[in-house]
C-alpha cells in the first residue's frame, strides 16, 4: 500500500503517493475556502497506508484525526535530497512564504530563513503583479530578460501595485515593468541566500520555481547554477510522503 | 472570581463595560492556554487562583493597604529596587504591559512603530482597564531604552505620578556612582511620600524578604533542568510573572510549596512531557503578563521551554542582595551594586549577557535557544545578531509582538527549529 504526503499550501494543495520510494500518483488542487474538505477528498481517493501532512495548513488534518505533521522546511529538505542528492541549498517560494534552507551532508536542515509575516515578494505578489500588467502567470514567468535600469522600490504587495500602476500611467513598457518586478524579488531572495547559504547544488522549488525569468535573474546575479526539478511544485508533498514511508513503513 | 468586585472597580474608576470584556477574553485565553495543559502540578492551583483574582482579590488587598496609608509603587523594570519599597512598608507592583489592549488609544500619543510593551502600558491606562495603575501612588520608570524614557514623559502628563530613575548605559566607576546616587535619591523619595524613615532593621527585613523570593525562583529554575521537566514552561513563566505583583511573603511560601511537589516529581521521574522532549531556553525581551504567545507556540510544537534569560525570568532573580550590612548607607550600597549587575541590553558593552546565557544554557541542559525580541526593541534585536555569532548551540532569532497576525509563520519557524533538534 502507498504512503501519502499532502502539502496544504496557502494557494494549492499538493498530494503525492509513493511506494518503496517510487512516485505513484500526484494531485494538485486549489486550496479554496475549505481546505479541510479538499484534503479529506484527496485522502479518500488515495486511501493510503499512512499520511504525513505539511504546509501552512498541516494542522487542519492533525486536528481531524491522527495525521502526523512535519513543517514544509523539513519536507522540502527531504524532497530535495531525494531528487537531487547533492543538494545543499533550497530556495522555496510559495504562495505566501519565501524560505531559504541549508542542508548538511546527510540532508538534515542546518539553517533556514523565512519571511516574518507578510506576503511581500512571494507567489501571491507575482500573481497580483501579473494581473496588474495583463499577463497570465505562465506568460509572466516566460518574459525574456532585458537590460534596463527601471527599479521597483517596494516589495509590499499593496505599495508595489500602486507603483506599477503609476509606471503604466507614465507610459512605461509593460515588459520593462515586469522585468523590474522580477529583479526586485530576486534581490530579496539573494539577500536571504547570503544570510543562510550559497553552497551548491542550489535547488529552486515551490510554485514560483516555474518562473524561468526569476530563476535566470537569480542565477545571473549570484553567478551560480540553480536546479529546478521537474517536480518542483510538489517537492513538499513528496518530502512528506517519503517521511511517511521512512517513519511508518518499516 | 469569588465575589462581585464591581463596586470596587467603579470606585477606582475603571471603564466597567470594557473591563468586563477584557476579563472575559483573559479568562478564555487562560482556559485555552493554561487549563488545557496536561500533568500540571497541584501547586499551580494557587497561581491559577491568583490569575482568576488578578483584578479582584489582589486589588482589594491593595485597596486595603492604601487605607492603612501604605504606598503602592508601580514599576516596569527589574532595575527598580524592591527592597526600598518594602522598607517603607510600601507595596511593589509590576504594571500591566503584556497584551494588545488600547493600542488605538496609545497610538494617539506614540508612533505606531513603538514596541508592544510600551503601547500596552499606555493602552491599559488610557482605556481605563488597569486597576493597578489607578491604585498606585507613584509609578517608577527608568531610562532603559529610548522608547520607554520618551513614553514616560507622556505618561507623566496623563497620570501625574511618574518618577524616573536614570539607569546609566555603561558600567564604569562614574556610572556606578551615578546609579548609587539614583538609589539614594529613590530612598529619599520613598521616605518622603510614605512619611516613614528607612531604618537598618526595616531595610534588613525587606532585603531578606526579597532575597527569599529570589531564592524560591532560583529553586524553581533549577528544577526545570531535569529530564523530563516536572513543570511546563508556561506554568513556570506564569509564576515568574506573578512574582511582580503578589504579596512577596505569601508568594515565596507558595513557590516553595510548589518546588517541594516538583522535587517529589523529580524523584519519581514524573514530568509534564515524555523524557527526551527537546528543551528550549528562551532569551531576550521581557514577557509582561499576559504575554504567553511564544511559550504556547513552543509547547504546542513538541518541545518544552525550560528557562527565560529575560527580565521576567532569570535576570530578575539571578543575583541576591548581600545582606551583611551594618548601616542603612551600607545597605543602600549593597542594593545599588546588586542591581547594576543586571545584564540588560541597554548597556554597552554587555558581554556578560552572552556569558550568562551560555552558563544558563548548560545549567538547564537545554537543546537550543530561541532569541525573542519584541519588535522595535532595538537593544535586544541587535544583541540577537551579536549572540548568534558567538554561540555554538542551536539558535534561532525571532522578532514578534503581541498580535496574532504572524502566528502561522511563527509556528512554522518554531516547529522547523524543533525538528532540527530531534
């Protein structure tokens, strides 16, 4: 029977089932206004031997039953180590959090940084900026990097949106604004990386790792290669599933 | 509460409707955070009672004390010499500053970006919710940080009761002299308002009373080092918070009774959590009552808090006052030299704090340290970085306040830190 990892994030719920370390199935649904209901539906459809929950909403399930939890920091560490065994540093940008995690040789969490309270510079921020500029989230992350000196000074979602609107009103090209927004986020991520670790391999995961422009800017600025695993958005759920199998599978 | 105190609250001048609201929120929070804990010592019943009567019986006691012409002295800092207050038969009370209460009122007088503790003591007063502040004859402030000393100027205009002691920022000879003079001046002030002269006998008795209280708190602190700890961090924190406003003799007796029970638990190997539960030492800003946020997060995340390197905690009871003095003047000197040992982050340099933190870490056999700074509490926020570079134990810095808006992120960070300790 399979082991399930479920990552209840602020924007999406991700689930991955594994057996003997092999990924069997995966599910991604929007978190919605009733994440508990969505999570229970997923649990029922998988009917796993054991489940481990992670993510912002991990305790929802622990209140409802006996689902053990691990933090997304640990889950990402396990997931990244599994996919890229030489991983030493993880960048995780999700819906409302940015985390930088450094790992030791064995893959244990050595140190981490996480934004304190607001969603500045996270996935939700990107969504709002993309929408202000009339891009879909996929188009937004695939804009070509361009040279430019335009700077967005605010990382606060509310202030940055008004800054963007005033740039639009001045007639600035939307592509230029979009690149400036990505540069601003990259700057913030890099300052967190410098506090925690820049040791390679550096793995970029979480929903925002699908944003190629952001990845390219960070790579260029730190002059190091960043790996974005194919399963970057389900890395937390995968880590939780592996933890479930390691912990309860014996 | 054992009886209806409404007439008393009305007489003191509280805002009755708002006050009822506060008490019901406090009582719910206490039920959820405290009474839901498992394996609590029997001895905590007294402290539960004290909390249930925090605005009742204790206020009545202070009211009676006032009728007997005893002076009620309110304080905000462990630098205020309690011995002198007791030596004029005064009553020492730490004032309310630990909840997000009356912030809108406070923000009419101080900027939004002011630390929560300052906004709370102003907010409690401005919204008419703190019976203690209303009963005080004198409120003693101190120049520990910029925020407090400027806020005291405003607080004096509101209450007309402020008395501010100058705490030096360094510990050189001239600073010690300044502080010694401040303590003498405070003694004169207390004698003046109480009409009582401090005698060798009254000072000796007061010093002994305060030292006994410190010894009881030290005893409690040491018991938390056992694995499994016989008492939760939340409960031990509560005892430390109550030490600032309960009757000192009764309090000491009750803490010692609690410790007798805890020693028995240790002998039986009985604890509040399973053996091997990660032990966290908390270091940094004060935990004014009812600020239980961080302890609650830690203890709901699979760890136990075993100590507070904080003013509400170790910094309050670590040093005793030398009782071997033969004159009032000599006693004052001993008191001054005891208080200047306190390693508050307002001093520069303050290297002894790092040494004290390291030795407390070892003494309590902790597994990791969470450094807690109140937001905008610059001295602790900066020392937190300095400490990080000088310690080799697991360490995490957090900055927070009394609000619940960062609860989710804080819980993730604390849990992830605890995961690294297992």
